């Protein structure tokens, strides 16, 4: 009788070349699968020895008697399965790390899980919010629930993983999907090929679009080849001085109570440093123009320093690369670089957002023009006076507990109208 087992399965891309699936197989042992299974493949493993964990010596340095007979073994194995429908990698232990990053079909497990998890049997969801700060979180329910229980924002949340119970018991007892698919099911080794094919067919279905179609709106790009292609596009545009669509934005949430200033790596050091209330890419280009052509390493190496008030010591630093906001169309979708990560945004979602924004009426408020290099806080005070309105800049409202505060707006008119002010050279920056 088949025993219940936990399998972690990854789908190998159809364009991945045989012989190039692993990062380095020189230290691995290899055993071919026996004939007659209905599928073929091989098992990779690394011979391991039992040794005392590293922390034993540390504890022994303070123990009155030595800790003995405590051992650990880092056993791992990777099963490559080839069927007529596809190729799969089933990992045991940490062996998934032996695979090259660019051979894995991204979101295979996520889509398969979304296609077969029962709507009211979801146990946990991992999500990342795509905003001025990439916030990752895991939402877990004390009992199986519907997706609405987990409070996802379908406009901004990137679903990374989901765990629940399948609708059909024959699929398995539980299923968790991300790039990999982890399933708990009763299975004999002879049935692994059939199970992989079953899950592949499930991943090809479009059922998930009925309740989870929004997961296709935004997808983080993890394939190194795609990342390189997009980074090459960015570097080429900088080197050719075509920077109209390249902007800078701090990859962190600014302190609302502090007037932050910035310094590029080529600015003069010391107490009399140049004052930059904002970071503009054209200003950066003036400083690095003599370095052109540059490469990706240059953008990742050189830092932008963040200062608060009159402090001569930076409170934070970030690389030029992580501060770049850049959009480029590649194929049918839009690719965006935000906070050092590349994202693929579906054009359907982009059009939806643009249509919603187009319906917003233009404000009739007669706001004064900003002076060159005027601080945002100073402008808010001056504009509030010009409008005979209330300046709400840096006035935080507490809600839902002591740690929950929000700045509801910068200017509040008598009407009332909530006015939000942001210094930017282009509305495209604000869209991010």
C-alpha cells in the first residue's frame, strides 16, 4: 500500500538544455533510474557524513561537562524525471539549490495550486506588496478559509505562494504552490511520472482566472537571462544618453518628520556638501558623463547617501541601481525596474489603470508654482496660505493602535478637499 509522502516538484523549462540543468555536478554522484517505470531519469546525490553541528563546540566552551553523541547529516538528493509530456526536478533536502536558476519554469506550482485548491480550503498565502517599499508577508488562518479572509490588495499585491487542500482528493491531501509545487499524497515510486504529468496538465488550465486572474497583473522577473536582457537595455540607454524614461526615487520610505537631503558619490565631501533636496537622473548624468560608457557593476557599486537635517553623517545609503525607476516595453508586456527588481506588468492591467486615471477630473485649485529647489515642506506651508487652507504636512493621525499613523494629506481646503503634494519631474514617477 502506498505511503503518504511529501514531494517538492519543479517543472524544467522546455528550452533548458540537457547537460546544463545543474550548476555543478562534479561533486555529485549519479544513478540512472531502473527500466520499466514508464518514465526515465536519474538521481543525483552527494555523499554525506555525520558530524557534530558547529554549535556543539560553542556550547561545550561553557558546559561543565562535554556534550557528546550529537550529530547531524546534510543529506540531499535530486530526482530528474522525464516523461513524454515534460521534465521535472523533485528535490529532497536542500538539493533544489543544485539547479540552475534559468532552467525552472516560474510560477508552475502557483498556477497549478490555484487551479486545484478548493475555494474555502486555503490555509496560508505569501504575498509581496509592490509599492515604495517591497513588503513581504505571510497571512495564515487558524482554519481553512476563503481568499478574502487574507486581506490581499489585488491592485498591488504580488502573490508568491498559496497553501490549501485540493478539490479532488486524488490529487493529494495538501498542496502548496510557488515556483515549486509541494504536495502531500499517497504514492509509490512507479507512479511519480503519472503524478508529474497530472500536475503539469493542471498547471496548463485557465480555471484560476475566474477568482485569481489578478495574479497575472504583476510578476517579478527571476530568470537571469531575462534580467540580463533588461539590464542591458537600461545600460545601453544610459550610455547613449537617452534618459527621458529613466528616473531616480529612494528605495525606502522617507521619514515624514525629517527633511532629507541626498548626495551623489561624485559630490564634494564634508560639512559644506552640496544640498540636493531631490535626486534627478539628469543631475546624476552630469556627474557620471565623463565615466561613460558604464556597465551594470558601476550602477550597483556607486552609492547615493541620505542625510537628515544638519547631520554630517549619512543616515542611509543605497546604490544608484536600486534607486532607478525605468520602464521598457519588451514584447506584449511592460517591464519595470523598481527598487532593484524587475517586474513584468501585463498591458491589460496597465490599460485598466490608465483608463481609471483618465476618469479623474482635473482639479480647479489654483496652486502656486514651486520655486527651484524649494523644499516640499516649505511649499506646502506657502501653498496652504495662498489657498487659505490648513497645512497638514507632517501632522500624523493615529488609528488602529499606537503604531499605526498616517499623513492623510498635505493641504486640507475648507471645501474640504484633500490635496497631496509630491515633487517630481514627471507624472510617470508618481505612477510607481
